[in-house]
């Protein structure tokens, strides 16, 4: 009996070690393939590989650096749960042969924000079509909310957790962050194949339910951007909604009054917004009417759990907005003594690093003036990004050639 028990213990130990070794080797091979597939767009650092006899594969202390971003996305733990040891080994042998039910969970996802999150070559190669969701955040109405603005709001980084569950009923996903809100997606009938992500939109005939929660961020953004733009919150929201409407017209659509009102409400108040979208349909399933069509279908939308009717688009002739060639000169209105007003304020180049991401104006010794967003600075030069039709172009300027350095901000009136 003792020999039998010893034999069984030895067999179990050998089987356990064989399973752990096989899972480690197969996971290392699959992750090497993933690194090679992503080598043109980024670098994957898988971190440590661990596994559990219950059918879990765990990666610890890894990261992903996208070449378009200046900061990596890091994680403490990413766990793939196949449900059983056999299902895990089968999935690693052939990633296309995933079980009917599996989950992928990431813990302590985090990314530190930089004043300039996108590389200069990315912003310089921007689309000519105006962005849809890019709130105005500066005295020049072409200046959009960026990572530098979030830093000045006190948001130094984004951190949270994510979860994806594939079941026989469909796909469920959520991303929850600290102080910056969350997003949930519930898609009945959908099937997620990691090797063919392009097939996901057509995998289900049912619409997906997307729920956005801002976590109080939108009120802070509205207060900050309206102050930076030199207008009150109501006027700032009107400018952003008008920009959104113009961007839709450039794509050949006109938004309904209720859609614009809903967007304005979300900008100033935030809250919970739930939409039913169809990724396989044109414009994500938002009803599109002809200009002469009678009232018809509306997008299923709820704001703070109350239904919002008449959310639709109307097809119009595409109309690209006219953009001025030069930066708009901010207008400073008079104010009483001691009142804070927006305007150009002189600053010392030695303190220029504290103004990264801000709108600045530099006058050179030869009289030339360069105005734009301060994106970087070192001991000998600074880079100022200017807004162009296609995005931003960064201009390097030697500090020794600078006669005056000014920052656009709110300061004491004189």
C-alpha cells in the first residue's frame, strides 16, 4: 500500500511538472509569434509566465510599447482562464481552437501621461477630415484637449482593470479606470477569434450595448477648457457642439437636434450613457434619413437610464469647414483691477519646462514670431508644435536666439 501511494505521488508530481513545463514552453512560443506579428507597430514585453492546474495562464509584470505613443502600457497581471488544463493546452497548441467559454482579465493596467503622448510624425500625418470628438481647449478654437491638459487637471496617468468574457451567449467586455470613468460592452452572439479580429464585426447579427460612465471627469474638463478658452462653460459647450456638427457635415451627415443636445449634456454634466450600436452596419447602426424623409427610426439611447428619443442622422452633401491659414490671435477683453483675464504673459526661458503642453509665443532676435504648443525642451533648444491642416508640425528653436518668451494663460490684469 505504501509503495502504491508513493508511486501515485510520483506520477502526480511528474504529471504536474510536465503540465507546467509544457504550458510554459507553449506560451513562450505563442507570445514570440505575437511579438513578431506586432514588431511593425510596437514591442511586447511578456514579463513572467505562470500557470495553474485549474487551467489558467498568467503573465506578470509586462508591458506594451506602441511606436505611436511616447509612454508604454504596463500591467501587473494578465490572466487567461480556459476553464480546464486540457482546454488550456489545446488553446496554446492551436489558438484558433479556443473553448466555448474563456476569459481574459488584466489587473493594474496603467499608463503614465506625457505632455505629448503622440509622436510628432503621427500628429504631422493627420487626416484632413476634422475629428468628431475633440473638445476645444484653448484660445485658438483649433486647439484640442490633449494629454498636457489632463496633466494640468491633475490626471497624471490612467490606471484600472479590464475583463473580456467569451461565452456561448456572446462577448462581454469592460474597462474600469480610477477617476476617469469606465466602459462596458455586451454583444450577444458575437465570437472573438484572436487570430482573425477583422471577423468580429460580422460574427453577430445582434447590436452591441455600450455603456459609458465618465466618473466625474467631464465636469472637470468642461470647467478647465472653458477657462482656457476664455469663455463661460455654456458658450464653450456651444463651440464644441458646433465643431462636432461641422465634422459630421464634412462626412456627409447632419445630426438631429436631440443628438446635439445629448452631446452637449454629456460634455457639461457627464453621467451614464448607454447606446445600442451595430459595428457591421454603416455608421455603426445609427439611423440615417434622407432630408425629405418623414420621422422614422431612432437610435436606442439612454442617458442616466432615461430613454432619449429622436437620435438619428440626416444625409447631406459633404461640406468641409474652411480653416484659417494662420493661428487665431486671442482677444483679451478689459477687466477690473485684480480680475483674472486671459492673455499673453512674459516668462523666463529657464522656467519653460513648467509650461510644457501650453500655448506659447516666441519672438526671435531677428524679429520672427513662432506661436504654438510647447512640446519639448532641453538645455539648448525647445520644440514648438504648430497646428496645420494635416495635424501638427514641430519646429526646433535654439534658446540662445530667443528674445522674448510668452505663455498664454490667465494672469492679473494691468
